[in-house]
């Protein structure tokens, strides 16, 4: 019995599809990024480092965990590759490097010192993007936190924000705590910053709150009451230290009446 023309056409199409290479049959559903990180001021024995891709979900970036399924490879020369990224999402990159001796800056895509200021990329299915990033050893800032009588504030919280046009437009960078002598220090990328002090549980969350009765006033560098009135701290020399960023916290009166919200 003779085959109809429709049967012959179907048989031809199936044969042609089967004979296609696998790459032609499948549609790529992920995206990828590769590039190189240059480390400025690295010691002779090199730098230990990691790179992560962070997705933007519409309500802010996640806490720093690379999305499930993403594959990251890197080498000691600073080359990296990130694959299996989901297309259609805004993505940024974060590099954390350890230069030794306490120098451990974190830099985001675009050279930003904080997540909120980072550049983002939106990749399409099958797209590959090449990027270059630079991480310098940065500089250090240090200081003390004391009470009015000169005694140290142990485990006080210091928060660092990007310096800009106002607290609401700034980005939180990182925080640290004082030691038993009230001393603190932080290594940061070069740039301009604002520094705040609190004895609350979190510098990132407590500096905008009214202090509790019987507690200590939150304040900013140079004993200023607000972000806007405090001077910026400029780190402009790789490996340098800006010291003397101190704060003297004052006790809150026994009533909050007339206490300024900062």
C-alpha cells in the first residue's frame, strides 16, 4: 500500500529533527557571567577571595546567598565564571577578599561599597556577559566609644554608611563592635563614609530610633546628633588608617519628654 503525502511529510520532519545536533534541538534557559577581578595592593602570597551572584526579587537583595543551582568557579589569578543564572532577574556581584592582617574589603558590581549602591544586570536566556571588577586593599578607620566620665563602652555598635545627601538616601555598608576598652576598627574600600554609634543590639537598625529611658543616646561621629550634621570620613590612601573617630555617649534623661528623635 502507498503512503499518503501527509505520512511522507511527517516521516521527513521526524527524521530531520532527530538528525539535528543536540544544541540545535534545545533552547538555552539560563544565563552566565564571567570575568576577572583585579586585586590592588595584594601581598606576594596572593589573596583569598570569593565571588557571589545575588538576585534582586523586587523587595531588595537577599542576604548574600547565591541562588540555588548557580555554579561558581574561580582561580587564584582572579578569573571567574558563574553559570545557571535565571534569566529575567536583576543580578549583582559581590567580591569578598582577604588581603591578610585584617584587610578584608567587600566590593559590589560597579565598585560599590554597599549592596544598595551596586550596579545590576538583567540577563536574557542564553545570554553571556563579561565583566571586570577591581578590589583594592582599602584603608582602615578606628576610634573609641566612651561614656561622659571617660569609661569605655564595651560591645558598643558602630555602623558605617555611604556619605551622601541624607540618611534616607544612604546605604548601610557594615558594622563592628567595641572591645572591652571601648576600641574599634574597620577595614573598608576607599571612599567617603558616615559613622554612627549606638549601644543598641544593631547599629543598622537602632540609629534611627529614640533611645530607651535610662539608656544612652545614639549619635554620629564628632558627637553629632544626626547623619546630616556629622562630618564625612574620607579613606583615600590604600593601606592607610584614619584614627580618632570617637564618640562620647550621653545618658538619656529619666523621661523621654523633650528628647530628640534621631
